[in-house]
């Protein structure tokens, strides 16, 4: 089968990483899969991963003139840009052929382009809705000017969510969003619950070092301040390593100032962005991952589990239902800092026997949710 896995831009982010791994896995399953990108942006992510697995992206905006590629980010939005509006009609008009049997479209804004392309060339289109537009507006813009206009913005966002679901063969969603979308009267027959996948390590090594990790693409929504304050009360024998790209450099400066103000310079290390190979190495050697904020899924939780690294995370995280009750019952609620501290210190104090048993529980969850199972579930739909 010829499969186009489509993203809007090749930047560091969760659904971009999912898309790359889907292309890799579909090829291993002997399908002709390509990574297709709407816009060739200046900032490029995952170049090391693409080179390693020999994926050369196809950029659709090569069919557009320089002036038609013009774009800017709209005020008050984190990502919503002009090209999200202009590319759907432009790409549909100037794209003369699109020789694929299936489109898998990642991201809600991406679907505005992939749906008309699929309709023009009569291709099946599956939309992967990592975050419904209405959900993002309701939860991430509450104290924002868009939040104060919610009587106007939320109905409009629901309209666009319905457009994606109604015009896609199926819409893939995380478990967390099923009830939410149904409450918005969105056609549940087209919704399919999916989990992200992970790569399973070949060898189990327990040569853990005295550090814990937290991994993300860092911006203010990730609540890193809370984790830093928590670090002041965890076992002083363990260092916190903060890994990932900084989306907001001013936020990085604020975090460094907070670390210094709390006299935690010797207990916290800001590692920054690392390659996928180095990230796996950090997971393998880390005693624990801490995921402080609530997310639709929680990719780093599953990835660390695949590398025999347990984690502490909000029990309301989208990924929680995958793990056994023995783990989830001990997880804190969002903003329950005392419970976070308690659970982190409990795991750090486990003897070797019980720690290994715990890592095996996490690993089994990851093993059941690998990339092959993820991609096979998508193929079963068509």
C-alpha cells in the first residue's frame, strides 16, 4: 500500500515524532510509506532520526511560488498561522498528482489541507486528532484573550472539529478525548481510540545512575516551575536532568533564575535538546522519569517505560489507562505536589528486587503498545 503520512512542519514535537515512526514501521511492514510535509520551515527537527532511518521528506509547498508561501503566526495563538488558511486551496489547486492509496494526517490544522487533497484525488484520509481545536481553546487559553471570547471561539472550534471528523474516513483520537468529543455532539462512529507507540529495547540493563529525568519540548504550559520546587524536597542523592528543546528562550532564562534563587544549581542540570539515541541512553540509565503536567497522552512516559525506566505522572494523564492499577493507584493528581514528592521518594528508596519488579511492570505496558501494534491497528481500518 502507498501511504502518505502528513505533517504540517518538521519541528520538534510529539505528533511529528509519531509520524516519523509510523513511516519507519510501515516500511518495515513492506508498505511504500513516505513522510509528506506541507511547509518547508527554517526550523527543522529530528534530522538525526530521519538520517538514521533513511527518510527523505516530500515537501508539498515546492509546488508554490515564493509569494504564495508567505505566512505569519496570528496574534494570540501559539501555532495557528496564515498558511493553515492559504495552503488548503493553494495546494489543492497546484498539486497535479498525489499517488498514494492512503493519507494519515497528523494534527488538526494539517487536516484542513489533507482533506481537500484526498477529495481531489479520491484517496482515503485518516485524520489523527492529537488535540481537538475546541479542547485546546478551552484548556490552554483560559486566561488568555481568546478565553474571554469563548462564547464565539468555542462554537467555531467545535465546527472545525466536526468538519475534520465528518470528512475523514476515520479520526484517530486518544482515550482522553472520546467522552469530550461525544459531549460536543461529534459523530462518534468515525472516532477510533489509538495510542502512540514506542521502540522496545533489546537488552535489559539495570546499571542505573543517581539521576531522574524530565523530558519535553519546554514552554510555560509544561509547568516546569512546579517540578523545580518539588526537587527541593526529593532525595538529595539524585540529580534532576531536564531534557528537551526550549520552545521559549525567555522561559529558559526564567527557569535558570528560579533554580539559582532556590539554590538548586548542584541538584538540577539543564541538558537541552539531544539526539534520539542519547535520549534512549538517558532513559536506560535514569532511575526515574517525572512527568509533572497533565497531557492528552504523555509520550515520554511510554518511551521511558520501554527502556525499563519507571515514571511518576498525573493519574489524569491520557496514557494512564494503559498501566495496571498497581501503578496508577500510587500516582498523584495534577497539582498535588506533596503526593508527587511522596511517590518519587518512595520509588527512589526501593531495594533492588522491588525496583526491578516495578520496572518490569512499566516495560510490559510499553511492550504491548509498540509501533508495530500501533500501525497494524491503523491498517486494520482500511
